[in-house]
C-alpha cells in the first residue's frame, strides 16, 4: 500500500544531496530514489522473510 505523498520527491533528494556536496540532475535523483526504494524493499522483505 504505497502512498505517493509519503515518498521523497526528486527535488527534495536533490537538495539533500546538494547539501552533502553532490550535484545531480532531476533524472539522476529519480534513478537514485528508485534504487534506494528497491534496496529498502529487499532489505525489509529479507528481514521479515517475505518473498520479494
């Protein structure tokens, strides 16, 4: 049950990364977020032993 308002926006990700000294485009931020959500899903599934 995914709620779109609970997701971080690419713009917010860009701001966080910029504060840490990494400048990325909107497209790159979208790809980074997709990757991070995938990794989080896999980690949670593994921890709870739920098949992905």
